[in-house]
C-alpha cells in the first residue's frame, strides 16, 4: 500500500511540475505566476526503530538464536531545499540533507561455545543515514500555514567492527514524509522564515553479513538483521529567499 501511494504521489508531483514548466507563457512570466524559493534549515530530530537478528546454523536452514532490540536516538542536522511555486497555493520542492544522521554505536559481546569452538569477541555496529533526499508537494494557505507530503530516499552505511571480519552490506531505503508548518515573508525583499514539523516513515530493511550458508564449519556464521518501524519526528527552522511575487503573497 505504501509503495502504491508513493508511486501515485511521485506521478502527481512530476505531472504538476511538468505542466507548470511546459505551459508557461510570456504572459504568465509577466504576471509573475511562478516563484522560486531557496532555503537553509536547522533540524532537531528523534528517530526510532526495532531490529531482530537471526543467527542460522552452518547450513543456513534453521534459525538457532534470535535477538530483538528496540531503540531511539536524537540527532541534529542541516538541510537545504529549493521550491517551484505555482501560483499562491501549490509548490513542489526538493530537500537535501548533506550531513550524516548517525545512530549511537551498539556494542554486543559474543561469548560462549559455538559448535566445537569457544568464542570471545565483541561486535560494534552503528548506521549512518547518508544523502537523505525528499521530493515533496506543498499546499499553502492564506494564513501562512502549509502542509507537505513527500517521498524520502536515503543510503544506509552500516559501520561495523567484528572479530569475524564479516560485514553487512550497505543498502538504500525509501519512505514517506508528512509535515505541517508556518511561513512568513519579512518585508518586500523576499527574505522569510519557516517553522515546520515532519513525520518520516521508512520502509523495512533486511541485510545479512554476506556469509555463505553452507560454510560447513560448525559455527553459526550466517546472520540476518531485519529492521522495522523506522520512523522519526523532525522540528525545522529555516531561512528562505523567494524570487517571484507568488512567494511573497502571504
């Protein structure tokens, strides 16, 4: 269902932008129907997720042990965005987060006997969310309040230190973002500010440590991690500058 909704919104955003750019006339430009807004933002966020690690037997056919954890963390990061305003009521935009959003490091001691081998090692794992991008549709109101819906994509850089030397492959994940905010233009020069809150929900993620299931060593080598409920709340303060009359109408 989420994938269908995202596809519909992507098509809607693309269609609105295409129609706006392809049908623009000299008269429309003279009337300053369109505007372009750029902005720099500071964000404070809280993110959370649940993850389950399954440890398989050497053949990779049976889950022998499972460990499930839940966690949350806070993070500060900057972002930058650009918007195309279409009249007074609709904008389409793109926001980029140049900073890495980093989870705390999780340390797991692995001590005991596996097969005929006694193990005593420590695994350290953290995740960086890199290049988080959001393409969004923004609906404006005369009071300065606006509503947003967008598609989110980000790269997961899984950073681990393990005695076995095995690593979890980096991956990418998509999601959705919904938000509400207040915008105000200061004077007639196009400068303004925004206060905004967003809820971000990412798709479930499954990764493994890349070990062949039929290792035959007698050690539970193959491990798979499934993460779900990846979500976050973000508070944003942004400074903006708008070219065009429609962006200065509120």
